[in-house]
């Protein structure tokens, strides 16, 4: 099989993971969202640092422990400053650290992770005999050249590689549907017609697919934010 091109996408979380826990305010199981703020408490010669979460329905708070009863010298000075300033990048980093959630025995809401699927550089197959003239784009901008390069060609299929470095639990058919901007039922139809084969149910850390029946649009897939859980 001659592949006209290989295009790659990366799945990137856009906010800290939500936590599922029983909410005393709502009286039921609810989703808690990161506020992006830290609470630093000095108790004698020991320091506690928490990332504050809030129930999406009633506003009840929950503290996710980052440091628990540690000596001041155990926290790097620059990091301590960021805690005090509620640095957004630091909050996002800890809000996506699975080890922190495991340590707190906090359940991550994998079904409602806010993420974006962003295109990476298009790699042109040098063996392809028919290349769209507008495909060349030395500056790498998303435009007509990218659109032509990503479209399925009559002489060969396109390879789609999806990278999932954060290990988000996302179904493969859902990721393909979002990238191609079609419904999941359309993806299932392509599978039934033999135009698309999904080797695994979930994306995993990385998956490579042959696209024989759908087009990848020129624009990057928008960030998807999911609705809060309701009691």
C-alpha cells in the first residue's frame, strides 16, 4: 500500500483532572473541579500544601494534599513561591499528576476530562507519485496546503497517528470522530463498510490508523469541555 502522507495528532489535557467523591453539601456523589489555588499551612516546623478543589454543583471544597507535614527545607524555594502566588502552571501540573491522586486515594473522573486534540506536523511520503501542488508549505502554517495534504488520495490512503502522552482514557472511535469532525455513528459506519479498522478500543499511549474512508479537516480540533456530573 502506498501512503500519500502521515499526519499526527496529540491529545493534550487542558485542565486538571476532576475528582469524584461524596459531597456533604449535595448529599450525593459529585465531581470536584480544581480551583487552581493552593492552601499553604504552617504548623510549627512543618508545612502542609493542598490544591483546592470545589464541587461543581454546590461549591463545597476538598483539599488535595501535595505536601503533608514536611520540613520547610524539603520544598524548593521557587516552588514554595509559586504555591503562595497560586501559579496556574503549577496548579495544572499537580492537577494532572496521577501519583498525587493515588497518594490521596482520590478517584479521577476519566469520563469528563477536558482536552484538546491538536495537529502535529504533516509528514509527506517521498514515494508518493501524486502530490498536491499546494501541499508544500515551508512555514508549516495550517492552510490550503495542509488541507490538500491531509485529504485521502486516489493512489493511496493516509496514515493517522494519535499520540496520548498523558494516558487519557479516550475511546479510539471518539478520537477519530473528533479529528475528522464526523459523528461517532459515521465512524462506526466506516468500520462496518471495511473502510476503517480500529485495532483497539482505547487510544492508549499511541495508535496508528489507516484512513480509507474519512477526511481530516484543515483546522485543528477544538478543545472539548464536558458537562459536570449531576446528582
